[in-house]
């Protein structure tokens, strides 16, 4: 439930929503330009006619644990939002889902990770993330 204090804050924040979405969109485009074509890295895509709010910038990589550690060592935070597929969630245990039932979902949950994305993210910070990802994926060419 939304109380009156939360509503007052939201009323002020909503005035900035379009600008924040635009800034996240610009950051996503910078990431795409910098990361396009890296072997094994799958970038998020906007569907034609759709406009993403870019709440997250998710990469698909074969070694997300290694990449996350590499980025962390470079002072870059990452996050994992989808670590367990829905058929293996405790809330759905009564339906009997087991490992191997949905191999694509399970693989994606091992490969998907998020890099920083927020409206105030600077081009320099994006360049640092891109360089670190490139350095991990293509050592010597970062």
C-alpha cells in the first residue's frame, strides 16, 4: 500500500521519469556500441516498435561467475536477478519441477548477469565497464 509520504515522494519523482528513462536509454546504447560483437556475449535487444525503460542491462555470458569476479576486482558492481528458474522456485515445489525439466531456462539462469545502469551513470563509467568486460572476454584486446 502506498502511504501519503510515499505518494508525495512519488509525485515529485514522476516529474523526472521521462528524463531518467532517456538517460538509461542513452547508457544502454553506449553499452551496446561498446560491447557489440564480443564472442560469447549476448546483448539485450529492443523489439521493433517497443521502447524499453532499461530498468536493467543484462548480459548473457558463458562464465558469468568469472566475469562478475573480474568486474568486482575492477571496482565494478554487478548483480544477479534471475538465479533460479521458476520451475525450481520453492513456492512452486508442489508442482514437482526438477533440474533438467527446462534446460533453456536453467542455462539462462546460469548465464544472465546485470551491469550497472542508472540515470546518473556517466559515459566514463560505462567506458570502464566496457573495457573491463572486453578485457575479460578478449584478453589482450580490452
